[in-house]
C-alpha cells in the first residue's frame, strides 16, 4: 500500500488510487505524476540562463510557460531586479527576459512567487534604508497587465525592522505563505496560514528548523512536501537542498533528509516544483555565479 502522503497527493489530484496518472484538462490523455520522494536525474542548466551574471529564484506559472526570476543584468536598477520570460512549450527555451519594472528599485528585489492565477506576486526587498529585507506584494488585473506598485505584505513582518524576512513562497492554493527569517536569532523557516484576504501571524516550523541555516522553502502543489536549503551536515557550510513530507496539510513534517541527485559542491537552492512533481527548478553557484537549473525525474 502507498504511504499516506502519496495517497493524499493522488487523491488531491482527483486520481483513483493505484492508477498512476491523472486526467488532464479537456479529457485528453492522462498526465503522469512522479513519486514525491523519487530520485531526480542530475540538474541540467536551463538554456540561456548560465550567463556570467547571477540569475536566481525562478518561479513559474502553473503551466510552466511563464517564468519569474531575479537577475543582475546590466542596465538593471538594483543589486537584483525582477524579470519575466515566456516560452511556448515546456521543452522550448525561454525568450528574452523582460523587466518587471514597477517592482524594481535601486535596492535588491528578488524571489518573486506568483499566485496560481498570476494576479498576485510576493517578493522580498531591502528597499528601506537601515532595515533588513521585508516581504512585499503587488497585484494586477490580468496576467497580460503590468503589476501595480508593491506594498509591504501586511501581518507577516517582524516587529523589529532590522530583522530580515525573505525567500517567500506562496502555496499553489494560496492557503500558506512560507518564508525565511532571522527574527528568532537564526535564519529559520516560518509559515503563515491564510485568513480572509490576508495571513495570520507567522509561526516557526519547529519540525524543520535547527541551529543551522534554513532558508528558501518550496511547497509541492498539494502542500504535503517541502523543499528547502540548509547548511546542516555540510562540513564546508555550503547550502544543500533537503526535503520533508507530511500526511495532511495540518500535520507535522517528518524528519527531513537531503534530496538525492541534486546537490553539488556549491550552494544549491530550490525555487519551484512542477504540479506533477516531475521537475524541480533550482539555483546553484557550482559554476561560480548563480545559474538556473532544472532536475527531472521519471513518472511512476
């Protein structure tokens, strides 16, 4: 029998237990899904995103055809700026990136996480002088429109302005906001549940946090699996990607472990997982600068 978290994943997709695939929109052929704890093939550099400047923290639309990311391209406004790029098929390379101009400042603006309808984006910025990074939100009326002016995300900021809140991740269903913060002394993982139009007070994810660094949370579409970066167990203090599961969205996470096949001798950070669990997008500086990679695993 499949573990409970696997069966919950399949049920959440409307999948009959044991059949190994889920009906795709419009009644087309079944879409394969991948084991949430299956091994990935070695990460592959994303075409066009292994440049001499930093490109990091790629997040995607649900269909994976629009990418939102941060980069240090020449002509940008700040240390990191936010960009978007598009492609026609998952197999195709992305086109020329376009700046998300309304979101960028002379500070560092990074880690854009978009809602499933692509009308809301959360990201972090250190645009307030003499303070740490904070999480901001911006909205728009259509995926074809430009985002409006961003504002601090209400209800989640640390009471101490010099604390850093960053690497925010909005769950696919919009019901949880995860991020990393040093408000507890170390950089740990925090989460805030949806309440009405906003989020409740964040709480530290005790089951995942240690005295080492834990940052950059990435949730699976069903919220039963989390990826994150940590320096625990690394003799060189490099950051590796780890994974943990839970049986229900209100349950505790199991003990985390390193993700097989994706970690390198550099710093490795998860950024987004495809809804079918088959592609993990990540950032690595194994080639000196931050570059964008994708690791793929085969459907069961």
